[in-house]
C-alpha cells in the first residue's frame, strides 16, 4: 500500500549505464518537409522496484525474502498552457503491486501476490507553480493477506525551482497530503483513520559528461495521524514515522546500430536505472509492531520508463 502522486517521477538512484549515440541527421530539405507532430496528450510511467524491506507509511508489511514492486501509471492531459489561476488539468489511472516470497507471500491461491492497488484521480495546475489533486485508491490483496481498503487523498505541491539560481538544483519541491479512509483500514487500529504527510524532495544534477546527467536527491517525508491512524491498544500516536532518503539516478541508453534511428529499450520511452537508501525512524506504535526497533535502513534498486 502506498499513496500515489498524480504525476509520478522516477525515484533517483545510482547505477551504471550504457551510453548511446545520436541518430544520423536528416538533410535540411527533408526536415522542413516533415510536418511537426502534435504532442500526445497521453503519457505514462512504468517502474519495477526491488526494496530490501516494505513499509507502508511506517507500518511494516514485509522484511524477509524477495520483494518485487511493479507499477504502471497513465496520464491524460485535458489541457495545458492555460493562463490565470488554472493552468493545466490531468486525469490519472494507475496500478501498483507488491509480490513477495517471504511470510506475507504464503497465503491463498495467488500466494506470492501480496498486494494490488488501483487508483484514479484528477490533478490541476495552479498559477503555473502549484498543483492540487484528489485521488481515489483501492488497496487489495490477491493472496488475502489483508482486507480491501478504500481511501480518498487530497494533495498540494509547490514547484519552487524558479526561486533558485541555476538549473542544477530542483528546489525543495514541498508537498502535503491528507488521506481519509472510508472503507476498511490500512492503519494500526480498529477504527477508520485519517493521515497527513509533509515532504520535500530536493534534487541536484551533475553532468558527468554532455549526455550523461547524474541526479542526486534527498527526499524527506514526515507522516502523522490526524485521527485514529497510528492507534494501538486504544491509544493514537500522532507521530508515525520520519523517512530520510539518499538516492541517485542515471539515464539508461543503448547503442544504436548505424543507420537506425533507435533500437532496444529506447523505442519505448526514457529509461532510468536507480539505487538508493532510506533511513526510517518510527513512532512508538509503529515501533511496537516492528519488533521494538525504532529505526530501519532500507535499500532499493529500480528501473523506470517514462513514455
């Protein structure tokens, strides 16, 4: 279970890549004769992540065995480039999954398929620098490890990059989320709860060479209970967790055969290979269900394709 942003960005990590070469240039006459294609309104992101442990909002789900987390998100632009308060609007539909071969992946007919989430929502751009979103999520377990959960989340984010000099720094990228459970519950207690999250994701880009940018990021997320979310034995703990990440990413490119415009992975979108580590600090109740451990170190690698 995870909250889904309406615009999914590849999580930056560190990995090696194979660099590519540019396609041969067309003659000027040929270029001028080709009509300029209208940008597609449809875009998407596919990702495959391998974490060493799986925590959902500070709540332990699995810390043994192999964990695979494939996801797919599609975005359709209703309009873009508007002026005034409302500058863009996007519809989103996606799925996120977690497959385990540890203890949580040993239930039911589809024993290894621990979780399958579906989500849909709409996001709008505000004043050219902010975004607001509302998204519905259904968290389900194909192997019946937990009952289905439904929630609605409201999100706000601010793009502060223009406030900083230079293209090498993304800004702090502050964001806030409020999630409300209305059917079932993914939290610790027996009552449906409400959850709040505050985060920043500053990122720095360094050009290792002209066509090979390295992106380093330090995402920080604070999760807390607004009402009955991190509850245990009748007591609701406001502080759920603090997650501090250190991540890096490089683009993946394949060398193109002479005379061909593209080949291999490049035909399907822009690929990123990533790796990183997260330091997770837990509150009293999330710590209690984690065997009493107040902190965890979680490593991850990921392959992401934006198309």
